[in-house]
C-alpha cells in the first residue's frame, strides 16, 4: 500500500497511505513527538504518527473559530453538496482505506472494507438530509411563536478504536452538515484512517472546518476542558465517559456520550435454531466481540437450550480465526494488548470459578492479539462474565424459562445500550423488546446500526444520541422567538 497514480487526490497530489500527519487549519502538521500504532495481528509497530501538543490544539480551535463565522452561514444545501462530493472522492479510496483499517484495527479484510463502506454511508446519509424548516408553534393576532435550530459551534469528537473511521464519521458528517466545525481526536491505538480521511476531505472544505489530531493521554482532557469548544461528542467506555462529563461540566459544554453496554440476546422457544445460529453468532462475535452493541449475554429458552448451543458451536467452530495476514478469516485479533489482557482476565475468572466452557477458546498463543472464541455454558447470573462488559470473543449462554424473570435478569444491569430478540411470533418479540431497558433493539437480526436510525444508550450507556434526523439536532442549538404583534411604534 503506498502512493500510486490511481491514488491521486482531488488537487492532483498523491494521497500517500504510508505517511500520516495531523490536519490543522487546512494543512498537514507534524510534531516533535511521534508514536506508532501497533498492528494487532503481529504486535509490530505501524507508521509514525505525530502527537499533537496543547499549542496545536489551541491553533486548531482558533482556526475553527475563524472558519465557523462563514461555514455556519453557508446554505444547508451547499453543505449537503459538499458532503456528497467528499463521499464521492472518498469512494475512490475504498481499497486503500479497507487495507488501512485492516492493518490498524485487526479486522479481516472483507470486514475492514465494510467499515470503509459504512463510513461512506454516514456521509451519503447526511448528504441526503434536507434542512430543518423554522417551525411555527403558534400564530394568532397577538403572537407568532417560532422555533429554529442553529449550528452549535466548535465540536470536539473523541473516538474509540473498535470502529475508528465509521464512528468518527457518525460525528464528522452531522457536524459538518449542520454548520459546525469539528476537531476529531482518534484513539491513539487507531489514528491512521481518521487522519487520512481528514486529509482527503480538505480539498472540499475551507481551512479549519474539519481538523483531526492524534494525541497522547493529555489531548482528550485538554479538549474537554477547552473553553472555546462548545460540544464534546464522545464514544468510548462508560468510565471515561464519566470523566468527560465531569470535565465538560466546568464550561457547561454540551455532551453526547455513546458508552459501553452489556446487551442481551433473547432467544424464544419457537425459533429454528439452525436458521438463526449464524446470525446469533455474528451478533456475539462480530469484530471479535469488540462492538459496543454486540450480544454480550445470550439468554436461550430452556426447551431449545441444548439444540441452540449445538448449532452455535457448529457455526463458530467452522470459522477461521487468526492474524489478518491469513486468508479466509472470519475473526481477527482483538485490537490491542490492553484489551487482550482484559479478555484474558475473563477467561481466567471463568476457569478459576469452574464455569463450564461449551467451546473452550484459546488466549495468548500467538504473536499478535488473536483469541479463539469461547462460549460459556450457563454460568451464574452473578459471575463476572455475565455482569461486566467483556468486549472480546468470550460469550456466556444462559437458560430462561419465565418471561418476567428473564426480563428482570436482562435489565439487572446499570447499562442499557442494545439488545436482540429472536422469535417467530413478532407480537411476542415486540412485547419483549419494549420491556428491555436499552436504546436500540433488533428483532430477528444481529445488531447492526443504520445511519438513518437514532442510536442512544439508556442508563450508564450514554447521554443523548447520534444518527438519523434526531441525531442531527444533537449538533444544533434551539432558539425560540416570541414575536408579539402589539403596536410599539410611535403614534
Ligand atoms: P476509552 O474510553 O478508553 O477511550 C475512548 C477515547 O477517549 C480515546 O480516544 C481515548 O484516547 C480518549 N480518552 C481517554 N481518557 C480520556 C479523558 N480523560 N478525557 C477525554 N478523552 C479521553 O474507550 P475505548 O477502549 O477506546 O473503546 C471501548 C469502549 O467504547 C467499550 O466500552 C465500548 O462498549 C465503547 N463503545 C461504545 C460505542 C457506542 O456507540 N455506545 C461504540 C463503540 C465503542
């Protein structure tokens, strides 16, 4: 992967997929400090990437302030058109972006390409959304009451490593569409795809509208403290989300927090286990379980429990799991050493407590962070693997019998991000879905967010949400004008 004739950017310059710079005020910026992401498939360092300083952030915020004055006043339709152009340009780099996402994130190539496509979908969705009309709430002989939505200002986007580009795009595209300027901080584990996207997009945007900076542990807190950033859109763990909110409170920044979860997948007795097993397996293990809305607990009706377990094991055993240098993979490694150790801790806790492994899995046997998937057979409700977010390829399956008891167990968690229900009786499925205390539920499909659907966490899974038309409002202030029609002129 490198600079070739067919990777020429819109200005005729080469887009080099082997060098990475921060994007500040419309141009490429290095730094005296650098680091490298680690290829999770072999544990080896990838390319150099600059670490932005506090000064870099101040320069970026000042550039965003200048840009906001005009960008916020461009016509909505013009911004739609620009997003469409960026999407078209970005579409030319799907191969390279797919490969980049594979190398930095550890996804098998076909899934890395799906992430690149999903990022493009985020752009295309926003490019297709028209403006919010001023709403007339009331209009009579005394009063005209109208409501409108205005761009929020400078947005700081703080992103995780599991879907580095797709999640960043869920923040970039709505912020740009609604007239805000955005500074994106990718996770230091996966900085490359976001920096490269921001570089490609510069040709279509005034300087300072979209900026991206890789940083160390200091950059996120500097952003949440910065007095001139109006909003933080954060996706990451609930623990960090709480720190972000506490820090943002000092300047009363708006926050959107998309946080962790411990979603349940509920399987009713009327399903054909062989029909649903491939999708239930995907729901639990896609991206080696590193998906915020993955099925992290499986609850299967006791009458089909053994059959479902057998069908699920058959599917997962048929997958090839390994480093992304190998072909025909279904699952790659977990993304980083820290996460590898967290998941290893779950394996060890289950083994120490004598919980039954229906599928044994395997951890710590490769140079990279590959973990062979494991399924636990009916561990107790109070076990760590049931109560905590594992974010890796080890999943507990439990029996249920009574619907009310099941829902009490499913909802007995301080998180509420997602959930799935599987039943051939759609009435029953919807009844159960509506009683799950979580922001998004899937019925008869594995968990896949859609750009056009609002996405939010209940309880400690988040504050506010993103996606869909409602998500656009998260990047806007609302203003109501009370216009009285009384005569105030000089008589
Ligand atoms: P994380 O919380 O460790 O880091 C997320 C980002 O926050 C990174 O960019 C990191 O550098 C930055 N950060 C760390 N400390 C900070 C601080 N004090 N102030 C500001 N920024 C700070 O999360 P992660 O390990 O990258 O991601 C995994 C977690 O994210 C899981 O819990 C997963 O469920 C969750 N997640 C949620 C969603 C969602 O949409 N709800 C999506 C993906 C991942």
